[in-house]
């Protein structure tokens, strides 16, 4: 039987205690059936959500599981009823692995809210492997002007950032705050600079390196999470795993402002941070808090088109497949500059 290399997660674990939770193994190459396509993976982006899967905040629905949901590769083989792509076509696979297609949410284009939403790399094997399969309806043609490593982060960090920015209802000339400045936030900044050229962007992060990176990319101001912004903000996008930035963001919002929390899960219930939340100061005056739940196929398609049209390209750090644990630990330890990508072949 022909086999492939893959990094697999066998159980939930604490990364502070187990610094190598993913194991390199040989597995049978999956077989595409019906509308599936078999994709030979070239690269796979690494996302903070992988930490949430490993540590159990959004646990996989099966073990062992192959993580990874920012996948770029070539169609190697097709199921008998698959006809959208040709063998050799370059495709991407994102966080949304499937949805029911029949419920109220799916019918209204909100398949991200479907109760039967399945996630790539959590509910079905993902891209930390040489091959993966997906229903062709959940694969995407990749614009030619992106290299594989550039395209991978666009499928999640970019697409979820695109959805987050849209949910802010930001207008040109307004002030936007970004809490955290990793893979998604730095792509949001690039979108804002193009779509809202008169908007002012303020970055909040505990990391000196992230603040310096944000200034390099042209933000108006970059400070610590604990600092007040020089001006009130009309919207904030929070991409951090912590609760303190949520409270601080609400303090910095203008009346009628909106906080968008772009995170699958928060890491800890922080009683200290949340105990400082005051209704009159932080939520009154029609301020809003809204979460981002997953992404739709439309988000991915629209963002890929947008990114190609305006030349958005992420900053990249590359790792070979066998160093996936090292890359994940760097995210855990906030050693982030742009997006991290595994090179599979």
C-alpha cells in the first residue's frame, strides 16, 4: 500500500508540558470517492486554532487527527463524480470542510453558523500531510499571482480577517484598533490601507517585536495592551487568545463603536481582567461586541479575488513538515512575524 508522511495529533495535551504533541507517521494515502478530490499538498499554513485543538479548547472530533486548514496543493486524483477541477490544477482548502447545505443558515449564505459545520483539521484530516481529500465544492482555485507559500495564509488568516473587517462596518477616515498583530491582523492592515486609505490604524500587543513590525507596515500608533489609544476607536478587531484585550478594547471604543472578536476560543477565563469590566464605562452608549464564527465559502472566494486584485501578500516564515511542533510552539510563545507555513514537498 502506498503511504504518505503526516504529522498527527493522538490526544489533547498541554503544550507547556508536552512540547512535541504532533508525531510524524506513515499513513495510507486517502482515496477520493464520489465528489472528492485527492490533493497532493505542497504547503499548509499554521494557525493559532491548531493550539486550541491540541490543548482541547476546540477539541478534534476524532483521534488521531491530521491538523491544518490553510492548504495549497495540486489535484492528484478525482472521485468518480468530481468534475470541477482537472488533475494538476492548483487548489486551496480552508477551515470550512463541509456544511449541511439544507438548514436555514446554509440557505441564507451563513453556512459558517450551520450546526453541522465540519472543520478541516479538526473534524476531518487536514494538511499537515503529503496528501488530503476534500469534496470539490469546498476547494478553491488559487489566483496565479500567488506563490504557494503566499497563498496558504490567505485561506484562513486572510479570509477570517476579511470577514472580521466587514463586520466592523468601518468607514474611511475612522479609527480602527487591532488587538494582537499576528497572521490575520497584519493582513487586515493591508486590506485597510487599500480599501480605507484615510483610516487610522492603532495596534495593541504585548510583544515589542509585533509593535515594531506593525510600525514597519505603517500603523499610526502601536502600544501595549494595557495602554490607552491616543484617540477613541470606531472599531476594534481582537485576534488575541486572552481576555484582557477585550476589556481594554471596550474602554478604548468610541460611543457606538464595535468590537469584533476574531478567535475560535479564548485560552483562559481571566477573572482578574473581567472583574475590571464596568457596564457604564465599557458597554453603555450602544457599544457592541460581536464574535466571528468560522468562515463561509463566499468569504474565501471574495477574499482571494480581493487579495489578487490589490496585491496583498503576507509576510512568511517557512518550516519543513517535521518541524511543525517547533512552529506551533513559537505561536504559543508569541514569536510571531506574519504567518508561519509548513512546506510539505
